[in-house]
């Protein structure tokens, strides 16, 4: 049970919030609203609050699955990586070792489509698969209160439906579910209890009818159209500079230790032939993009030509990356240096993690213009690692766009964004595509991200 009245902490305020045991609540809020402090409250991490009533679940039985917990696992996997001291590549802890040993025959593993991945190293899992693994771990470990931060992000349509069904069953089995959501479209149809977080204050909507609660939520997510005048000024006098053939990949396949990461696939992209790649979790979408960006070492053993450079012909990775702007879960996980928001955007000019070269005043102004456009100018001097996941993702999108690259490679770019910022990003992408300033290659699971600009659609399969 959660029973809170007149709660006051520098990071979170709650006048009243009551949640029954074994119920499910959707807590909605925009990026930067303070949703992360709700999970910190339930995990016992907010110290010395003032309150008149405070009853919380035993924090030892509360489990959080979020972008940040995934990042923590990933960083730990890097620490224990033994590649440098063995003769074999260490792909990380096998998936089965994250689960209780006596639950490896659970039917939930098959329902989550992870049975065939139990021997796979954690770093070989797709982002969606790793998220499903941590949710499965929490369920099988007997958590009494499960906090899920945007649980449907990174999941394909089938996996989203399956997870929703499983979560509904859990809410009927004495488990309390708290879903922290940034998009109204992600609210399961079986949830009818809501709360809002806005400006670090939680508002309990349980006293309202479902219609009144949804109306209040709709007001919070009212969308202001993209400031196209500002964007027009930023792109004035710019033109796309491309070779005719942007991407030429012929019959490529990728395997690691007999585990297939990408079945035989070809990809050909001409100038301004904006391309969307879809497919279920684990079908190799990110691996295909890594062949393009050079982040998959097997690009040298496949027939891969990017921006006119055939891989393995004496070119350097920087010959290619100077033409690319990249947003991906890998870059987000890898951006672990301590720097401010402005530095993150500026690093896009150098294709670096952090900034190690001098920049011009014109480049700085261009980066500030992007911060203005995405609404984060006030956070220019804020530490990147202290920002919310959604704010970090917006900065990485600006980093990819700041130099107006010849090829914009977007792997689930709107991951972690609320629907307002997601619409903003999609509008910016659409505007730049229509101006023929860059060629766009994008991976997405969301049906509403199949934009009209995409003239080529590549559908990968899991088999």
C-alpha cells in the first residue's frame, strides 16, 4: 500500500496519494517533470522529507526497471569484460544468469520470446530484449512492487501486447504496478487509475472519473507546433552535399560465436532516399545500422560501401563518420564523460564523446540555436549525467543534427521522449528531409513514426 499526505521534499511534493496493494497506476509526466523522483521515493532514496502521513512498500521488495537501470547493468558488464585477458571476445553475462536458477523453466520466458536467448551474452541482446530480460528478472524474483519506467519503449508491436497482457495478470496476483509513462499512447487499456507529475509535484487523479482524469492528462500534453521560423533561419542557405550512392550493402550477414545477429540482408540507399527499417526485437536492425556507421567490426568482412568508401579499402572510420550524424542506444550508453549539455551538442562537430578540440564562435552559436529549438537553452551549463534520460536523448539528437550531416542514422531516436518532444523531433526530421539537407536512415517500432518522407521501407524478420 502507498498512503501519502502532505509530503514535502526538495525534489518532490505530494499533497495526497493513495494506491491500494495489488493495483496498477499510470503516472504520467513530461520529460524533466520529476517522474524519476517518484521511483526514488518508493526505493527509499529521498531522505529527510516532511509529511503528515507516509506509508510505503518495503523498499527491499520494490524493483525498478528503467533506462537508468539498464545503463547501470551495461556499465557493470563493461567493468567485468574479460576480452583483454582471454583469447575470446567476452559478450557479457549470459541472459540466463540474470534469472533465478529455479525459474529457468518458467513459461514467462517463452512468452517474452527469450528462450532462444538464454545463452546469449547481455551485450548481444537488443535494447528491447535487455529491457524484457530485466522485467522478467523482477517478476521471477518475486517483487511485490514493480516500477516500470516507459516499459513499452524499444519493444515491437507483438512484444508490447504480450508485456501488457503479462502485467495485467501480475496486477491481479498481489503485485503493485507503478508505470511511469511519457506518452498517452502507452497507457494500457486495462489501467484506469492515474497520477500526474508536473514541476516536481505529483497530483493524484484517483478522485476523478476516468473521463475527467484523461481530460486532465490531455491538457498536460497539449502540443505547441514546431517554431518553423526559427528552424528556417537555422537552415537558410544550406544545401545537401552527397554522393549519388549513400549506402551500398550487398548480401551482408553478421554472427558472433555461432549466434546470428543479422541474417543475409542487402541495403541500398540513394541520395535523399529516406529509409525506414522495422522488424521485431532481435531481428538485426541495430546490427544493420552498425554496418553503416562502422561500429560493427564485421563491416570489413562484408561487401559494404558507405559514402563512396568501400570498407577495408584503406579508408579510416573518420573518413566516413565526418559525413554521419548518429543517434542510437549505443551512443547514449557510451556518453559517460562528465560535461555540460552545450558540450554534448558541440561534440557533434567532432564526432567525439566529449570535446577535445577548440570550436569556433559560429559553431558555438549553432549549438546554442539547437538548444533553443529543443527547449533546453536554460540547461546549457547543466551536467549531462544529471539530466533526465529524455533530456539527454534530446541533446544527443541535437548533437547528431548540429553539423547537418550527409546521412542521419537514427536508431530508435525518440526512445525516452515524451510525446511533445517526440512530435518536435519528428517535425524537425520531416522539415530537414523536405529541404533535402540530409538523407535519413531510421529504425523505429512505433506505427506513428512511419512518416510520409520515407520512400523505402525495409522489413527485417526474426528468423
